[in-house]
């Protein structure tokens, strides 16, 4: 499998993705997933001054892509919709 799994944050028009090749991903039941969670990645973004230090990770739209080993498909969470045009995205 050449795909990647990972976590996603979207803040306004800014998109941050941290990912891992499926072959290097960790097992989570029947899923292959990125080993890093949203809180630690958000902290890294804050340390790099890419995002405001006073915003918490759970205040920002976020998502995760995993690989289902039974179905052999990538599975995206429905927290954010990356495929809409920016003008049609809802904002917080």
C-alpha cells in the first residue's frame, strides 16, 4: 500500500497535515493509524508559531485518515470536509 494515514487541522484557509506511510503506521484494531494524536501535533504547531498559542486543538476543525485492513480502503473522518470550495466551508 502506497497511501498515507494521518491527522489534519484546518483553520480558515490554512491546512496542516501530519502523516505516515501505511506500511509504517501503527495497528489500532483492524485499522492502521498515525501514531501522533491531535493534541501533540497542535502543540508542535504552536511551538513553531504556525498557530496561535491561545487556541486549543479541540477548538479547530480537525480530522484523521486511517487504513482499514479488512476492507483495504482509506477511511477519512467526517469532522472536516476538505473537498468543498473555500467559500462553501462553514466557519466557527
